[in-house]
C-alpha cells in the first residue's frame, strides 16, 4: 500500500510539472511572431527558461 501511494505521489508530481510546461508552451505560442517557426520559437523559449533557472 505504501509503495502504491508513493507511485501515486510521483505520478501526480510529474503531471503537475507537465501541466505547467504545457501552459507555458500555450502562452508562448500566442506570443510567437508569424515569421518564426513554431518549433524554433518553442526551442528558443525553453532555452531561455532553462538559462533563467540555472
């Protein structure tokens, strides 16, 4: 039972982190200039976020 609860907590933590990442990506997409490809924009925004948290 304790192991199942531990896995549930781990999965919940992962889901929360993934939801936050997805929310950032949706917000970033709305800020993307038309001339920049979505893939490059997201890659650049992730790199900026990573640099800010490092």
